[in-house]
């Protein structure tokens, strides 16, 4: 009796194909910043843009949660008032959960979105100190109270060996 032949199935080429990256949202922003040789990094499903050591902008386009889509500006609360005079539609980012956030957004649904985004790029190119943050170093994770080793108590009885 002959052994049954092992059937082989041809794997689809798609299995071995490289994973395609998502398209860059608001790609015109990267084009505008090209003179500074920016670099990018995925962050929270968005695209963070760095110039030298500073994070300057985040590009966001998530169809599942469109409320905060647009260009996020890396800034601080002290600069909000002066930036708002240049970007009247700028607001805090709602997905971050605070009423006022350090990061601000130029929302994609604003009538002046592209014009505002290009103006923000112009400020970055001019090294405006109101836009850009040097990311802090990562802090070590906090020790969970359940995982902390117990401190030895000098008054506790010693265990006896059997």
C-alpha cells in the first residue's frame, strides 16, 4: 500500500509581501518643512514630526475618531493666547481628556485649515520658540504596591527550620 501524498498548498504572495504603511496624512505639511530635513515617527496612530531634537507637529487623520484630526502643535499653555491671534480656529485637543491641553490643534474641518497649517510650518522654519518641545526622557515605571518587596520587620518572629 502506498503512502498518501502530502498535498502542498501554494501560499499566496500577499503573505510574504511587506506590510504597507498608512499614507501620510496632510502630506503637504512635510513638503513645507522639507528645508529643515524633518524626520517622522509613528505615535499613537498618528505621525509625529521632529526637527532636530524637537517634536514640532503631529499629523492626525483617523476616520474612526475624526474630532481631533488635523495638525497638532507642540506648544505650552503660556503661548496659547499669542498663537490664537495667528490661528483663530486653534483649540485644545479633546481626545487628551483635559479642558485645556498644552498641545493645540489646527482642526482639519476649519475653513482655513491648509492656510493655517502652512503658516505653522513657516513658524517652525523661522524657529519660533512657541512651537516645538524637546521630549523628556522616559521615566521608569512606577512600582506597583503589590509588587514591592516587603520590608523586613525586625520585630517579626524568625522562621524556624524544621
